[in-house]
């Protein structure tokens, strides 16, 4: 990790509140004097981008930003829920948390009303990296191979299953190897404990894997394979085809057709007041030039490069900042309000389920919740997404 990243290494923040905003020193933007942001492990794309944004906030607004690394989605959201962090650099886990599925269907969690501040889509892609010595050229070649999963990270695991589905493979067609964190999974690939790991093509661990004795390849997802993409989107509806031109072993001269979705997605809870989120979004938009080159993928945070009409709503505070930047439309407003309604339907269904004396057994609890969830969405005329 370079010196600029080390200057913003994580620190312990227990007991600190991040809800008291104080005047900043630039323009009319008011940021909190101290702010915590969670992200994946140190050295990952999300962590590095969060550090770049944090440095901009320090330089322009004297706000001390601490980036807290966490190995899975649950660990990244726990500090936000406990109000020890204000936002998180999430991925597709933000969608699973919103929906209250997988690990977020446990009685300790339930649907989480997360809303987007800004997100990034750049020259990279989110893909299944495979050790070159495994002899895998296409996704279908992963049959019988070892594939990494991360405990507590439905995003990584479901993304992996979506890629497998592209080749009409299921979890039972591969050998799942579980790891405690994202970083541990990629270390496992390098150490020959697994053959495949999901991540963004620009993540630090992927570069490390590429230069290791095992090497690294990215089996492609041809956009022309309509049947493959139909299967993939049944498992990961938030993916879209993208030609990656940057990342480990990928250049503009050697692009690869892969899948992608916004990453990182900076999110906060809907309960955060709009006047707390607005200055953060405003600072990230107006300060873009100061951090756009700070880490691979940071350039995708530009206001005019925001993904429109994705799976998780944009926070009203961020909507205000995007409107001021001329990057919001009436069509987006209608779509966004529909997503906010979805979150309200899910929250009400969770509350009703809790009042209905649900089973104490974890598996039975999740099964009962998924049925309640499906019924509530159907009654509201909304798609399930997890049939």
C-alpha cells in the first residue's frame, strides 16, 4: 500500500457519534469533523477509493475520515447500524441487505433501508477470477473445480453463483471452499486452496494473484450469448454486460467481455437526514477532480457517470446534490420513489412477521420470512427477485 493510503489507515472508533455536523471550511458545504466509512479489506478497490475520497475531504474540509476494513457484508453494515459509521463502500450486498435475503434474512437483521449516495462504474468489471494453472478458459470449465465463498458475504457468493449460471452450472457442480473474508479468499487462490474467487478486476488482491506463480485469468461472458445472460440475470438481476478495459491482465488493447454492476456503492441508511447526506454527496461531486485519479475505479464516481435506475434507491440528500449538478430527471425521480416504496413494503412485512410468533430455529425462521416477504411483495404488485 502506498504512503497516501497509509495516512488514512483505520483506527478504532467505538463510542464515537457521527451525527453532529459542524461547519466546514470550504464553500457552503458542512461536513462532520470526523466521519467513519466501512469498506472491504485494505488494498481492495473499495477501500482504496474510500481512502481517496477521504483525503479530499481532509484537504478541502478538514474532516478526518477513517476507513474501516471489513471482510464481509454483515461486518461492513454493523458499524452503520450501530451509528459508529456514517456510510459504507458496498457492492451488490447493498441490494441483498435491502431485500432482507441470505444472511440478512436472519432474525438479527431483516431488510435494511440502505440508500445510495454515489456509486462507480469505470473501466473495470466485477468478475470471477480463476488461477491460470487451473486450465479454465470458459466458465463451463469450472465444473468440478474449487470455488471460493466468503462466510457472511451473500454478495460475493451470489455473484459467483450468477457467473456459474451463465454456463448453466450450479453450486453442486463445483467444490465450494469457504473463507473468513474477501482478502482470505484471494490469498487462498494464490496459496492453491481454491481455484476461483470473485472480485473486481482492479482489486489489489487480483493484481497480486496475477503476478503470483499461479497467474490469473478472467473467463469471459460474451454479451452475444443471450441464453447465458438470461440464466445469469435470474441469479444476479443487477448485473449488466461490460467490456472491461482495465484490471489485472486487462488493457484497452486486450479487453474482456465480462459482467458488472456499480462498485463501490457508497450507501447510508435512509434514516440519515437529507441535510446530513447532501453535503457528503455535494463534496464528492464538487471535489471529484481531487480524488478521481487517487485509485483505480475512482473516476467512475463522476456525477455524469452515475448508474440510472439501479436496484437500490438514491438517498434524498444525494438526489438534491445530483439535481444541482444537472444529473437528475423526472423519470429517475419516479423510478426512485418506486424503490423507496419497495423498502417500505419490506419493512412492514418484516415487522408483521416479527409479531406473528415466527419459529426460533434459524432455518425455519428464514423459510417463514421468505414466504412472508414474497406474499407482501406480490400484494403490493412488486417483483420478488428471489423466486
